[in-house]
C-alpha cells in the first residue's frame, strides 16, 4: 500500500496504479490493492460525484501523506 500512496502523489488512473503494481486491470485486483487505502481515506477520488467515470483519478490525501512520513 505504501508503494501506491507514494505513486499517487500526482493523480493516477486505476489502470496506471494497477500497472505500477504489476497487476491486471480487474475490479478484484483494484478492490484488494486500492480499496483499503480508500476506506482509510489515504487515497481519494478526484471526481467523487462520478466514481465510474473514465476520467476518474486517485490521489493521496493529507492523511495518506502523514502515513508515508511516519514510515
């Protein structure tokens, strides 16, 4: 998860994040790899009103940055 947080300093798409982790772009991989960070509010959507938008990106939150600094 730390690798994903650091990678998402700039907004990244779901496909970009999964590719960076060496995973195929599937819903299951996304939920396992990114889901916990979203639930903990370490990552956030750039367009939360349209979660399924093709333009959706994910970016680290201030809380996520604090987590990265403490490790």
